[in-house]
């Protein structure tokens, strides 16, 4: 009863089976919640940016800015500066990529009609130029959609943006929390109510009373890690080990809280 166009316009659609009171059939309750326009948009690194000639230079300028504090705070602050800078840089370099694809598609159609009416050298050059821009933005659109769907097995083949959009919509529906159970077993709905229950739950977990732990019973456990192994476990990882971990990340991995994917750390 519901197609892709419906899910695209109403991404949060749920179907509940109600109690069969006074009937041998269960009533169906279809709830459609339209996304609010004031949802916070977070920064997310796009892998296609690394192909831009100005990308590394932009990151380098941000990274060389002086930041005070301990190493971890410095690293966090520099990532934050890079995120804000790249967000503005992308807006100036590319604009809205998906809107640009539709715009160039219409320009290509118009240029082809102009050639039919007047097959001149000027019109042919104009079509080739518009086609080049169109193909460039098409490739960026495909790269962004591939990054969003996290399909590591998908590498080659024709671009299928409709398929990509269907996967993205499906993932968003799975990530959306429709209802949650509180400590009394009651089902709570609504974004604000769910947020309050979740915050109260974790506050209760992480604000327990401080208690002394009797460690005498630990003496009964045999010692299996010798001093040399313990020293090895406490040692800091080498740069080669860190590099191996970073470069073993998938370039299309899901972005972390800082918005950076594996491709960013591979490239920079």
C-alpha cells in the first residue's frame, strides 16, 4: 500500500496492530509523522572532496593554526576547526550537489534542442561544456549516495540513484525510535517524551552511590599475566601501530561524532 515516493515524503511511517475488541479482526493504525524542518544538521565529511585540488591545502591551513591545551584537546579543537572550515568550503566550491545535477540535466536537454534547431559549432561547444559539468556533478552525487548507504560490496556498475535513495530511506526508518518503554513498562511516544526517558535512564545508571569494593576475594584468582606482559599492555602504541590501525579503516566507514570518515584520515 506504500511506495518509495510515500516513504520519501513521509519517512517516519509506522503500522500498529490494535486490540481486536469485539471483533475477530485487528484494526490497523497507520501513523505518518512528517519530519520537522528544525532538525539539527550535523557536519559529515564527503569522500569526493579529496579529489578537489584545494582540499589538502585548506585542511593544512586549518591544522597549522595554533591551539592551546593538552594534546587531546588540541586534536579535538583542530578537528572542530577543520569541520567548520570544510563545511563552508564545500558550500562555496560545490553548493547543493543534488540541485546542481537537476539544473545541469535541464541545461543539457535545452542545449540538445538548440543543436537540433541550429547545428552550429558554437552550440556543439556549449553542449560539450555543459555535459562535462553534468557528468562531474553526477559522479559526485553517486559518490555521496554510495557513502551514505555503506554498501562495501558495491564497487562497479551503472549508477542507480533510485536504488541508493531507497536504501537510505530504509536505514533512516530503522534508526528512528518510534516508542520506548519506561521503568514501569509503559510505552512512551513523541520525540520530547522519549528524550526525557532516555536521559533519566542514563542519569540513573551513572549517578549511583559510591561504595567500597572488598578486594580480598581477588587474591583467590590465579595470576596469569606476568610482569613482562603487564608492562607490554601498559606501553603506548608505536606510530607504526597507529598508522596500521588508521589505514585499516574502511574509507566508506560511518562518520564518527566529529563527522570524519576513514577517507579523511587516509588522505590527510
